[in-house]
C-alpha cells in the first residue's frame, strides 16, 4: 500500500507517504490506529489518525490540539512518546512509539485478574511516569487499564493525553474530566483538584487489575459519585489469597480520599520517595526500574495478537473507510476555511523528532472570562469538559486498542 520509496521526498516535511501502512490495531473516538513502517528508517510505529470532520462534530478540536502540544513537551521511558505529527485534508496524524504488548484492559479480560507481583511492578514504572509528568506541570486525568500499554518486553507506558492538562500552583482545576470509575473524590465533587488525582486513579487501576473489580460502583452517575465520596474501601473475601498485607496497605494509601495523605502526594519531591520506600516495592531495585533495566515479571506473547482483531476486520469488510495515501490539496486561503478547520491548520503543526526540539507550552493557560461555572481560556490547552456520556462507564469497559 502506498507509493514506492524512490518517489518519496524524505528531505521535505513528514507526511503519510513516508510510511507503509500495516494492520489496524486500535479504534478511538475519532479514528483508528495502525502499525506503520517508516520507509527510510524501517522503524515500526503506531499511527493514530483522527478524522477532522468527526472531531469537529463532537466539538473536540481543542482537545486534539491540546494533546498534540502536550506530547511535544514530554519524553519519558514509561510514556508512549510522539515521534511525528502532521495532517492531510481529512485526518490529523500522530506517529507514536509502538507498543506490541497491548493494553492492560486486554490482558485483564484475558487473564481474569493479574498477579500482585506483576501489578506492583507496573505501578512502580507508572509512578516514575507520573512523577515526571507532574514535575512538567501536567495532570494526565485519565489513568485506567485502557490507557496503559505494554511494549514487547512487558514494560508499562502511559498513553492517551487527550484530556491531560497543565496545572498551576496558584489555581486548582474544577471541571469534571476523565472516566468516572477512576475519578478522585476531588474531581467528582468539583471541589478543586491538582496533580494528586492521578495517584488516586493509579490506585483504583491497581485494585482493578488485582481483583478484576473496581473499588467503587454505581449504575448512575449520582450513585457512582456517592460511592466514590462516601463508601468505605472494601476488599473481596479472598483478598489474602490475591494480595499481601503490604499490597493492601499500598492500595489503601493510594485510594485515600484526603489528597494530602495520599501515597505519592506529600510533595512532588518527597511523595515519590514515599512510594519508593513503601514495603510493597521492597524487592525492586529502583535504579534499575527508573532506567528501564529491570526484568518485567510478565512478558506478552508476541506470537499471538495482543489487540482486538475486530479493528482490522472492520476495515477489511469496509465497515469503515480505509486509510490511504492521498496528496494534500493546497489551502492557500485560510480565511475561507471553516473556523475549526482553520484552527487545525494553524495549530496542529508538523513535528519531526529527527529535526525538532521538544518545547514547553506552559504557562499560557490564564483565565480571561467566566461563562457560568466554567472558565473560557486564552489557550486550547485549558481545562476542558468531556462529553457527559463518557463520564459513566458500563460495568465492563470496552477492550481498548493501542494509543487511542
């Protein structure tokens, strides 16, 4: 599929012609994810592509631009890093690190539950990623098994920064964003929150991976809110067969309603030290963990697919429009474009990790006016409300593919 290598201008701006398109491995709100191969370097990546019209229809242009900018700011061993970004007439493209191990939701549903030792190892790696993000003034806001991907060796990586946001030391966020089952009390109560909410979500995720159930439940958003705010943290009757006393204590410390007492939250510097010193991680060499030299206790089977094969079947059966290489039309007059398309043209800029230096867009998120209870911002990276339908999850979250 695509044009031959000899006709590709690798010295020009990166575009879809630089890549060979392989199998589809994921599907998100606005588009899909494919494995791609850079034609010159022969490196494999994940191509996340977002349908512009669908994005505009769902009023998510600012979220896409926000994600694009935040991904330019960050690079870490336990994050799915952006390598390229570009667009054509129909789609915006992210080229990301390829995670062949699949997401933790996939493995949880396949295995039924995950052994405590494996979960502790992943939590340690993800703690490194969270500490890095929080020091970059970024809150992820949507940590859950679906948004944690494994590479082929079994190392865990955070992905999906669509609702991630910068935070300020002088002002807390108040908008409800994320997946409700994993939201901290401060989020659902709209009382004001900051980076500490990510540690709660990590604790809920770890609990679910070990016990294959979530600590708080509710069939409606109102009942779920009350459960998160008031229900005691309970463990299954067979807790001692699945989790050690140190593991239970770590989960209690992460799923702590008081953010000042929550594990990892004492301060940006001291909090991560509390995590490292916790008895649950006593068998880990943190120097090896942080440099990605530890041997993961679980290795995904790369001889079999670690993704939902229906994504590829959809395209094969023409359920959805296949992605193809197409030459861009010249958009010489931006003033004639719809405002949303013009915003994408101007702000979803090209990124090429072989040529570009990562830069920070912080701090430009200053409030200028207030509309109702929400704030209008000068910059698209500001706090954003997500659609209400996505705030209450079904009893079983959909099996997530890579890099949604």
